C-alpha cells in the first residue's frame, strides 16, 4: 500500500488527544513530503546528520522530534531547530542540552527516557533514578529546557500482557510525578510510548505521543 493509504489507516486508530510522530529515519525526502502533503507535521529522526540535512531541505514548519540515543558531542547541531528530544537518558545529557540550548537562545522540550523493558540494550533512567532526580529539584536550574514528560520502549516480545504492564508502569510513574513534583507545571504533559507493533496497547495505557515508522513508510532503506 502507499504511504497515503498507510497514514490514513494509522490515523483511524489514533484518538483525539494522541499525537502521531511519523518516524522518517532512513526514508527519502519524497516519502516525507507525501506524508506532509496529507497534513502530517511531526516527524521523528534518530541520526543527527540525517536530521540536520532534512531540516535544511524540507518545509520549515515541520516539527522535528529527535527520538534516538543522542551523543553529547552532537547536541549542538540540532538545538537550533529541534522541537522535542524524546530519549534523554541521563542527568548529564539533560545538562548538556541545556547549555547548548542557551547558546541558541531557545527553550527545548525534553522527555526523560525510562528503562521499562526487560532488555539490557535499552537506555534510560530506572524508575528509582528518575524519581530521585526529579524530586531533588536539580532540574530547576536548567532554564533552557522543559521536562515535558516521560518516554519509554517496551520489550520486543509477543507477550502483550508483559508489554501492557511495562507501559502501565511508565504511566503510573508519569501520573505520580504529574500529581506531585510537576503539579504546577502545565508543560509536563507528554507520555511518549508505543511504536508500529505496540502503539494500540500504548494508547490504551495512556500514551500521548506514538512513534510510528514502518507501518507508514514501509521497510527502511538503510
């Protein structure tokens, strides 16, 4: 099926209040433009060099989200334009983003990545680490970032109950922080979880941002 048909089908499964991040990494500009022509504005990339090239070549009203593991030495290349960074997996990375954003005179929305999967290859804060960092208040000194919510990736498994439980643990942490530390912060409102294989489960468990690539664009051209 075409990108147009795929995108329309995905949208039918996404309720109001949930935003779609079309994961365009490794896909050509023409594919992104096809989705753009259908009104899609949020696109997700995971490689800095690819993202900066696409930002220069594609319409300037695209809202770029960086969704991959971000190396500190490459932050400076995306802070002038990126809308949101999903996978902030350490306090050090958050601090580095703040410093770079300050140089660009911008405030950047960031999501704290929480390690919820039963896989060592995934990055992120543990729930305890996140709770300690957030309740410590150290983030309040970072004036050029906003902690807009949490992000997580479930285990790659056919066990839907395990995936649901992992998403639920992330939602519970989000709700706890929302009702306590971030009670007065309206910008703490995003829960980024769910990809092509599990986004429907993620939506059922409270996701506000779903990251969908292959279901829309097909097999990636690496």
